[in-house]
């Protein structure tokens, strides 16, 4: 008895990369939420414009890497406020302990 095996390495690698990109999108959205929560009246928030400008981009596959991005768009004073309150870094640090579980959840397909 013989069986023919078909190598599906590239397809499996592409599927795992896609799932990791989905996981990174969730992580970025959580960082975005935490960063927005870090800004409140008297702590970097005056009108809410800076909070609305914080956005996370969807995770994407670039070669062998999966990349994501969280930042502000269109607010000139965002860098100054970030130097004072580090709202993006605080958001990242709050989500960082959960990141492994989020990736595991998406890669296993739960």
C-alpha cells in the first residue's frame, strides 16, 4: 500500500500569517482603546480631537513579517501631548501581557 503526500507548506504558512495579521489587528485596536482612555480632562484632553485622531491600522503581512501600527493622524500637537503623558506607550504596556493569548487564540482558530 502506498500513499501520495502533497506538501502544503506555503499554503499553511500563508494561512498562519493571515491569522497573525488578524490577531495583530485586534491587539492594535485594544492599544487604541487603552490610549484613548489614558486621555481625560486635565490629562491631555481638552476637546476630544486628540482622542478621535488615535487610530490603529489593520495588521498586514510584509514578506516574512506581520506589521501593525497605532498612532495619531492629523493633529499637530499630538507629539507634544505624547511627550507629556505617553498615552500610546501606556496603552501598549496595558495590552502587552494579553498579546500572547490573543495571538494563540487566533492561530488556533478559536
